[in-house]
C-alpha cells in the first residue's frame, strides 16, 4: 500500500499559480511562447497529480486450495468481485479480479480511500467458485485513514450471507463478525468440493434410457439371458438355411426314434 507523496500545500500553490498565469493556447503562436513557462509548470503539476492518484490502497489476497493444486480450470472458474458499500459520494468502486498464478494470488488495486483520520471506507469482497465451496465467501473490508503521514489501516471481517450491505462489523445481528488476518495477504480457503450440478435434465429419455428395455440393457445378466434365448430360437432356422442336408438328417433321426418308440409300445401290448 502506498501513501501520498504530495502535500496539499504544494497542490494549492500550484493551482493558485495556474489560475494567475491565465494560460490560453488559442491566442496564437506568440501568446503560446509567453505562456510556455506556465504550461511547463502545468505539465509538472499534472505528473504530480497522477502520482497522487496512483498512490492508492491495494488489497493483496490469496486462494488456498491445499493440498490440492490450482490448475487452469480453477483459474478460469473462480470469480472474485470487490465493490464499495456504505456511505460514499460519487461513483462507487467496483472491480473484478482473477487468479494471477498457480499460487492463487490476486489483488484489488487503486481503492479510493481518504487519508483523513476520521474517515472510514467499507468494501465487500465476494468470492465464488464453480468447483469449490469457499470460506469465507464474503469478506467485509474496512479501510480507515490515519493521516497523510501514515498508511491507511486495513481490516477484514468474515461476513455472512444477507449482510453484504451493512458496512459495520459491530452489528451484533445475527452474530459478531470474526476478524481475519490481512498481512501479508488475505487468505480464502475452501470447505469441500462443490457437488455436481446438472443444469440440463432430460425429461423424456429414449426407450434405451427408461422402461423395461433400459433395465435389460443396464444389467449384464439380463442381457446375457436375452441373448441366449434368441440364439436358441434362431439356431434351427440358421442351420436349415445354411446346411439343408444336416437338417434332413436330423429330421430322419427324430422320425426313426419316434417309430422305434411306438413299435416298442405295440410289442408290449
């Protein structure tokens, strides 16, 4: 986190100088020469103001999935959002971040904070993943100014669902917020892997997905029994088609057995 390197006294003097210089570049080449010195000073002031804008607070964070390794899938399927809450003037701060490396590091830079000793700014960090249930998934960040000579004090609290827009860790309903460590970085871990989410469910499957046929195809024993029965039914027809002589011999053998049986019965009588 950086702090201001330009005092308000210098800024006021430079602004007063520019006001008295009366720079006007549309009056021609001669007038531009006369105001060249003022333009150079204005350029210097612009660089100084840019340094002030760049000297904003940065929050360093890290996603810890140990003992798991962070792969490219986690890099793409993890979403991090920081936005400003509470009382503020102007456009609220809002930014999204992505994991920068396999260590899970990410940061939110250029947070608009005030160096006044009595000013406090609140931000809400929301972390979500398509593969894991993160903890904490909501973090209340408090940045309090401590004057121009000191860096702002950054504190973080584990927030809960439904309290994202209550920017105060002192609210006791439904419970006191737990303070988190922010130095050297704010760590977000995971509880467990998220369950598989089926967003598309087929209402009516085919005959092979539901019904009696589906039960047969899903069980290897039922499928084997069906194949055996079909083979026994189709075997005589296949033999008759491909080997008629063998079929005739089988028929003659059956007729002979039948005659012998009836002959034996007649002799017995």
